[in-house]
C-alpha cells in the first residue's frame, strides 16, 4: 500500500489502469472466441453433400419469405399508386389483368 499522497494517487491510478487493461484484453478474447465459433458453424460445420430436414425446411421458408415479400411489395405499389392517382388505378389494374390496354 502506498503511504504518501502522490504515491497513493499514482498507485491508485496504476491499479485502475491495470484493471481496465485486463478487462479490455478479456473482452477482446471473448469477442474473438465468439466470432471464431460463429465463423466455424456458418462455414465449416456439417458441410456434407447430403441434405437434411433442416436444409429442406430452410429452403421452404426462404421460398415462402420471398413470395410473401413480393406480394407485399406488389400490394404496397398498388396502394401507393392509388394514393397518388386516385380511382384511375383500379381501371388500370383491371386492364392489366385482362390484357387490354387503351
């Protein structure tokens, strides 16, 4: 334990600095370990040619989400046109659906 006032303050600052440095080093190591695990499981784990039930489910969910996103975009575009142009949009949509253009 430091006895003098200046020595005591210096000792306290050094102790605090060492603690902060240890925390930063431990946090960095933890982040590196977690990042390495994520990279391993994403890129290297279970990369065989056979497909699993989870792969089929993932493909189905991806296909469904793409379809839902496209349908939502189409609905959004229709409502945006309706907001901007009013009732003319329904007539244009009917013409597009039947293939008749004026």
